[in-house]
C-alpha cells in the first residue's frame, strides 16, 4: 500500500490551528510537526517552551481558544500566591500549565533532551503524532528594537510588542543542530508534501529555516513545499507580523511572504481577500490556490488542511 507522509513547520497560534487540521486527516505515522523553539526561555527557574505547548495543547484539545496560549479551564492560584511573595507576575502561568513547565524542567535537569521530554509529555496527553522541536540545542530569538536588543518574551509579553523592531537574532542558531529526525523525514521516499503553517515568518518560521543546512535541504527536497499565507488582506490574523513588516519597511502583503520563501517553495495558499495578488505570485513560478485561510471553526482547520494535501498531490502530479 503506497503510503504518503507529510511534514509541517509551525510556530505558535496560527500554525497550531492548521497542524490540528492536518492531524485530523493524517494518521500518526504520516505526519510530523516541526515546531519553533526560539520562543523558549528560562523563567522562575523553569524552562518554558511556548510554541511547543501551544501545539501540544491544541492537538490535545486542551488549548485556551481566547488567548491562543496556555490551557483552557485554568486556575491562577500559583500566580496569586507568587504575586504576594513579590515574584515576577508579568508572564502568566496557569496552575495546570505550571505542571507542564515544572515536569519539563525536572526532566531536562535529569538529562533528557527537549525532544525526549516533548514526546513523553505529548504522549501523556494522548497525542500520537510526532512533534519535533526544531533542535535539542538552545536557540533564543532576540528582537532588535530602537530601545536595544530584547529577549523574545520580554518583547512579546512584558512590552506587549510595543517597541519598534529593527531586526532579529537567533542566539545559538549557528551551533544548533536540526533535530536529526527532520532530515530523516525530508529524505523519506514516501514524503508527499511539506507545509509551512501560517505563523509569523520572522520569529516563528525563520528560526526553523535558519538552522544550519535546513533551508538547503528544503531547496533540494523532491516533495512539494507549500506555504499558507500568514497575512490576509494586509493584516495578520493574530500577533505582530504586520506591525513588524511595517517597522522593517517591508510591504505587508501576502506577495512579500511568497517572495520571502520563494527559493524553496512550490505552492502558496492565498486567502480570498488577496485573490488579486494571484497573477503576481504565479509569476514567481509558484502554484497558487485561493481559499478561505481564516480558521475559526474546526471544520475551517480541516478544510484548509485538505486544501494543502490536495495541492501537494496536484503539484506532484504535474512535476
Ligand atoms: N503570552 C502573553 O501575551 N501573555 C502571557 O502572559 C503569556 C504567558 C504564557 C505562558 C505559557 C506559554 O506557553 C505561553 C504564554 N504566552 C503568553 C504566549 C507566549 O508569549 C508565546 O511565545 C506567544 O504565543 C508567541 O508564540
């Protein structure tokens, strides 16, 4: 029976929605999710992995749909007690989310790798799909701003994305080895597609693409590589993508994103709001589909995932 397997690259909130859609259509053996770890940071003596946890909670059906991060049905006794003790309360850790971060930190201190810990915790929450942190080596996204360089979480949470960005650095990226299973999946003969989920290109996707050798592996990958635009009608669905584009004097358009990934991309899924951009993106040599990419319901997530699979099949058929 000819199997087909797929890889998806994802960051936090927007990416996790598509990852959930893909997980509904593909069996655990046929889908692996590569997740950004550049947001990870040490806080209160804990190793916090926000994009990993957003993905794990989303696949487990435990995510908080309002915030996009952390867990649903949370309580906040830990944060209240921490505040009375004079602890740092700018980064909200719910009581159930705290358990995830304490257990991760404990296992890491015991010598397990981030991917071993992630696999164990995801399995404990009933997830069977493969979740691959992009690297087991530390990578820390730093945001360069007019007020100087800032750790990602300080920029994103403590400063609420207010500072104007001038650039990004991924501390440790040159020494970071891509998770070994990424190459294994990229060279599987039955790999039928690689999807870039609609996450922030600068701080969620670029850390993954910047891993030594990875972008080159994507360029030479025989399977179709398809991106879903993280920009719709010149706006981001959630988060600072468009604000960053404007501060970097970049066009806040889906076309710019297609061009940004063009060197390894085969296909691009554009929202119906941006269908006028279709000829421009097709002129880049990309196959374009115009669909609803705004995922509100579970059905939206599954439908967009189905579009990704169908597009991968269509590109493969004509290649
Ligand atoms: N984002 C916030 O805007 N405020 C928070 O207090 C916050 C707490 C938090 C706790 C655990 C976690 O896994 C994520 C959390 N996030 C919070 C999101 C985090 O900043 C992520 O990096 C973003 O989702 C961007 O990927």
